[in-house]
C-alpha cells in the first residue's frame, strides 16, 4: 500500500508554536496503520514549502496527501475545498518574502478543487464532537500555496490531496484567540487521515455557505 503524506508547519510571524506541526508530530508518534504514514513539518516559506513538498512527493509517491496548517482566526477544524493560484501575503513569510498578486505556479490553472473527501472529513469530525466545517478559502499565504502545489503536482494521477486548517491550541495562541484543546486537534488530524483512507468518494451533503 502506498504511504500517506501528512504535513504541518513550523511556527511563523514570531509565534512560539504552531499547532499544525505539533499535531502532525503527535499523530506520527501514535500512528498504528494500516498505511505507512510519512510526516513532515514544512517551513513557512513560499519557496521552501513548495520545494520540500516536491521532494517528498518524488521520494515517497504517496497515495494520499493531507497537508495541515494554522488558521488562527477560526473556531473550528476546516477541511479546505479550493486552492487558488495566487500568492498575496499580508505578512512576510519566514524568509522575509512577501509576494503580491503573484502566481503560485506560473501558467497553472486559476484554481484546483481538493481531491480529498472534505465533506466526509468534516462530518466525521463533527460526529467525534470536534467543531468542523468545510472551508471554501485557504487564503493566499503559504497554506494555500502548499495546497495548490500539492494539487498541481498530483493532477491527473491517482494521488488524492488536500488541506486541513486547524485553530490555535488552547493556551498557545494570542490572548482571546479562539482555540481547541491540543488533544482534540491531534484527534482531528488523525481522523482526517483515516477518513481519507476509508472513503472512496465524498459525501453528497450540503457544504456551502451564505457569505
């Protein structure tokens, strides 16, 4: 069975921690299969994250790619439905790069839909008591760029790929920021991976919003 690639991110913007990277490490430590799980904490840089992802894809040839990252303003775990070919950074990345109105992949399509079962993931998280909703925007920072790069690299192949945003872990984010217990974030990331392994197709349920 081909492996599953699970990624998170290092801290950025002066933060001391990033719950996505911490959760990916924790899932890797307790993983029991059935598939082999390859975990990696990516740099929060546009060029570095995309380059490292390309190396991992070439080295491991995964069947599934689940990338995760921090969305500090969100109150729930949010599987992402769409990645756009746009890098437009409100803040510099960890290398000091701040692209504006740039393409993630020159000449690439305007957007890709996730090939993971995002509605099934969100439903499974809700059933486990973890706040979750499908998101229709991964932003325009490194998270979106990583999701887009994963989908671009796997387009037309059997490999399924996508992205899951997590909120702050309790006690680690800015004062007043929405957060979930860290163990719940770890559970959410593992559930997302297991749903991807078990589900051949997504659920046919409503997942839109009115915003």
